[in-house]
C-alpha cells in the first residue's frame, strides 16, 4: 500500500511536471510567432496602391503645370514620371511580378502602363508646347481605372495570403499542442520537444537582436553590449565612446531613386562601417538611416575623433548602385563613458543630443556631447512646462508699439506685442518662448488671448486709432480662427475696421489656397489685412494678385541698410511704387534714425514704426504716448 501511494505521488508529480512543461511550450510557441510577425517585408498590396497614388500625383502635377502662376515646374512633372517609372520596375520584378504573371489581364495592365509611360516622355519633354498637357492627360487617363483594378486584385490576393498564413499559424498551434499533450505520456519526447523549441526561441531572439536588412546588431543588442562595456569600466577602468550617425540627404535618395536603391545604399553604408571600425568594436543600426558605433578601449578621446572623421570620409565617398551614382554624407554625435555618464540610456540620449547639434551646425560634422547641450534641453522642457501654466496664471501682458502716419503726422495705431512675465524667469522674450509654444501646440490659445485682449484694450482708445495683431501659421490653419475674431470683436465692441491682422509671406507659402480662403472670410468681417515682412518670401507678387491686402509692411532688414546700400533704397522705392499703383498702403518697420525716416518718407511710405518714435509700451501708457508722439512730430 505504501509503495502504491508513493507510486501515485510520483505519478501525480510527473503529470504536474509535464502539464507545466506543456504550458511552457505554449508560451514558447506564442513568443516564436510574435518574433516571426516582427520580420518585415515588402507587401504586394502596398506597392500596387503606391503605384496608383504616384499615378494620381503625376496627373495632378501635369494638370497643375498648366494652371496660371503655377508653382509646378517641368522638372517636378519629370520627377513624378520617374517615380512612377520606378514603381513600374518594381511591378515587373520579384514577388510582385510572380503575382501579376498569374493573370493575363494584370500583365496587360502593367504592360499598358509601361507603354503609356514610354509614350509620355516625349510629351513631357515638350510640355510647354500648346496642347502637350492635354495630350499627356489624354494618354494617361485610361490608366486610372486599370491601376485601381490592379490594386484591388492585389489587396484581394494579399488578404487571401494573410488568411492562409493565419490558418497555418493556427494549425501549427494545435499541432504543437497535440505534441505537448502526447508528451505527457512520453517524458523523453517532451524533453526533446522542449529542447527543440528552446533552440528555435534562441534563434528568434537572435534574429530580433539584428537588423534584417543590413545584418547589423540593432538597438537592443547595442544596449546589451553597452551594459557589458560599462561593467568593464567599473572593474578595469577601460572607457569607451558611443558614436551616433545619421545619413545626410538620405530622404532625397529614397524619394528620387526609390526604396530599393535606398535599401541598397543602407547595406553599402553598413559594409563600409564594418570595415572602418576597429576590431573589438561594434557597428549597429537603429533603423531608418541611423547607425551607431560602440568604440571600446578608447583610452584617449582623440581616438573617437579620429574614427568619426574617418567614418565621415568613408561614408561620403561615391556609391555606384544599380548603375546609379549616389553621394551622401553623415553627421556624428559622440558621448563618452565614464566621463559623460555610466547609464546606457543616458549615453544614448547624450549621443543623440550631440548628433542634433552636429546637424544643426551644418551637417557633415562631428560633435562631442557637453553639459551645455543637456542644460539647453532641460531649459526647453522647463519652458514647455511653464508655458502650460502661463495662460491660466495670467502671466501674459500686451505691449504696444506705435504706428505713425506720415500723411497725417499723428499716431495711426499700435501693434500688439505679447510679453511673458514669468515669476521665476522675469520677462521672457517672444523669440524664446514663441517657437516652443508652436512646437507644443499652445500658440493657438495664446494667439486667441492676444486677439481678445488687444481688441478689449483698443476699444478704450480715443478716435479711430487701430490695433494690429499678428497671426501665426497655426492660427491660420485653425478652423476656429474666424469665429475667434468674431467673438473678440463682439465681446470688446471694437469696430471691425479698427482691427488689422498681420500675416507673413512664410505663412502663405504653407497652404496658399486654404490660407487665402480664410483671409477672404476675415476680410468679409470688415477687418483689415496686412502682409508683414514683405520682400523676404518667394512669391510676393502672386500674393498681391490673389488677395487685396490693405497694407504692406516692408521688412526692417531693408530699412537698416537704407543709408549704406543703394540697393535697399531701390527696393523700398519699388515696393512703395508698386503698392501705390495697387492702392495699398505701406508701413516701414524698424525706423531708428531721422535719416531713415527722411528716406522712407521721400520713397513714398505712408506709415512707419520703430524705436525712433517709441519702444513697445504697456497699455496704460497708450493715451499719453499718442499725445507725446503727435506733438513731437507735428512740431
């Protein structure tokens, strides 16, 4: 009886062991499937859809070329055709071609695309000729439906493949579950199966630690090696350097030559880095066009500097890929252990900061991390945190710079300028916090507050004195801007004609049609619209044709050079003459001397502003400022 009881206990323990082992195998299978699902590859449906998209872009660029004052050039049309031709080459090769060749109608679509693209070259070469645009559109238009049919077939094919793959995965799961159940009765088979799956899991983990395209270690593997190197630092005192690399102009290669050439370039760069890095060190790829080098045994930091310069020279040497000549550069940031830090994540962060500094200073350069970079980052984050509290904490205040009319010799208005009074920082300049506010998305509520406050304060001024408020690109892109202006005018009681909204040429460049539509809506309210910083953009004359601005503000960079540069005076005279012929008033910004005032007055400017009259002043001093400046100029 005792022996039977012992046997029963042993059997129960054995069964529990095998059940646990079976559960463990199921976990291994799930991990393996998850690992395999992360291995990326090109997708037939994606490529077909991209071909349809690029075809539509080609049609759009050809149509836009024919429009008056179009920004689309012949080179852009040619570029769109070349991109579509690259997509065609992908359709005619590899796995995609295997799919297309299974159905004659799909082969016919691809061949028809090839024929019409070949025929379109002559039309694009002479696209300036009358009728060439319409001929090109007529030639290409039948392809739209056919390419859509190709994409639809590809999606169905890919969906079937996904379903089949899922079916196979489910089938595999049940198969291994059955094997695990059978292993309960066969301990040896269970152990063998467990060992087999452990080996597969180790292989999958190894795959996940390497980049599939280049075969280089990935970020995970690099971090593990950094931890080991840091352990050696503590035990042996041997330092190392971490170099983060980013390829310059790589996006242009992908956009113009295609992703196949881009991938070939990445593999070529990886091979050059392998040969360039000394033995015992490691090259890794983070993804995209980012690489890293772990330089071990770097007792002198000059070694890291020499390696960085060597890498830059090796990478920028020309590449010959698929009969194409490709040239790229690289920017490099370097962090050092243990002097910079002994934490792998911090070292990666510091190397990234140094890389960003290198790219900001002109690309193709190398920079070592220093504490100032981190301090700048922390300072920015502190500003971001404080900005979120500034509006609710009533920390913003408006100052106003007078606008002086040369026709009436009196103050004609004031430009509203926001100031931030932070309890800890004091007055923070707009140049410091406005870019941060734009990045974190608080510029729109700040702009709405400025609009409301400026209207409310201007409503208390005497006479017909106007107030000018600057609009950012983010405000113009907001669908709530027009309503915000309506609300500010109604709440303050300010007549719409006393409000002038200023926009810059750089804002108009971002989305010309949508921006002009918004400006027309604002103009219909009765407010005035001014074009600020005139002459610093790229398409000023086209803006003046498309929208009747009430005022042009001549950028202060031209005013500063009036006394010393004849070209600046000629530009100012040309602008005022053009504006006068179009019935548009002009304001010269940045007047600081009497000589500048005399020159812009003689040039025909109708309004001026600058420190010659007064710096920006708080709202409480507005009335007195009007009297003082008017009296001074009248005399």
